[in-house]
């Protein structure tokens, strides 16, 4: 069992199973035009691919190629957001889907970099820099759409607007720490914990309340996948940064 990839692979498998169950793509995260010829068949094929690759990430013998392939698949999802970004390049919302799917691609890259006998320092660095930008967009979205974010906070938690800003601040702080290599591993650990709380406290109850909702199931699987990507990135980061870690080219495989 590939412990580093359990959450990441499980999230991909969940997305695959959801795609097969509902016969559709992953909604706004995978914005394939409805009028595309063979839309339904392609959605089913996408579900099978996600299910197979997610399962492949879980096992050590297949983890390396499956992680790489899954990262490439998520990069394809990033490309699908191109028209939306081109239409509104200054809107945070148009970049949110890019950041979410790009962080998933970075998670695959991190697992790929760590799955060889000698972890690849350059790939680990690339994963860190690519991933580090993504929480900054997550955080900005919490501030730009604070009222909407507050509505997502479970009703039994007081001061929802405070938590919208607090979690947004957490995303921003974690992104900066990861991007600049300052306490990046603790930051990724806390980010993983925060995202895991979103899965347990927010998304699972929403699925239980609306078990027939394609959106709620997909949101839960995406949240699980994001948690897995954050953990994968955390595992690829050094346990301690050297002094002067702001220099992006300092990441050794011996730490």
C-alpha cells in the first residue's frame, strides 16, 4: 500500500465512481461542453480512467506511473478552464477552478517525485512551486466571496463570516510558506488538516442531507482529492528548510 497516496488515490477513485454513477463529467471542475459529440460516452470513459488510475496510486508497484498519469489527466482539466479564464481574467472565480485542478496535478507530480528509489529534487521543487500558488487563489476567493463562503459554514458553528476570513487567511499563509520554503512542511501539514476538516465537517453532512445530488458528491470527492494533494505535497517537502530557503533552487534529496 502506498500510504502517501491513499487520500489522493481515494479521491480520484471517488471521482471516477461518481462519474460512472451519474454518467457525467465532474461539473465545473471538468467543464466539458455539453454539446460535445459523444459527451456521455466520454464521461463514462473519464470515470473509468479516474477509477483505474486512482486504484493504481494506492499500490506501490503501480504508484509511480499512476501518479504521473493522474497528474497529466488533471493538467487536462486545467486546460479545460482556459476559455473561462480568457473570458474573465481579472475575476478570482475564473481562476479558482484552475487553482484547484492545478493543485491536484501538483499532487500527482509530488507523488511521482517521491516514488522512486532516489527522490527527484527538481521534481519536488517543481511540485512545491506549482502547488504553492494554488492556496493563494483559494485564500483570495474566501475574501472576494466571503458571504458565499460563510454560507458554506455548518449552521452549528457560530460566527460563519469570521471562519470564512480565518480559513482564507490560513490558505494565504500556507501558500506563501510553501511557495517561499519557510516552514513549508508544517504549513502543508496544517493545510491538509484544514482541508480534511472541510471534508468531515462540511461535505459529508451535505452529502448525507442530499444523497441524490451530483454536485454534493462531486464537491466531496474534490475536497478529498485536494486533501490528498496537500498531503502528497507535504510528504515531498523537506523536514526542515536551510537558512536562506527563499532561494527557490535549494531543495536537497537528502533531507
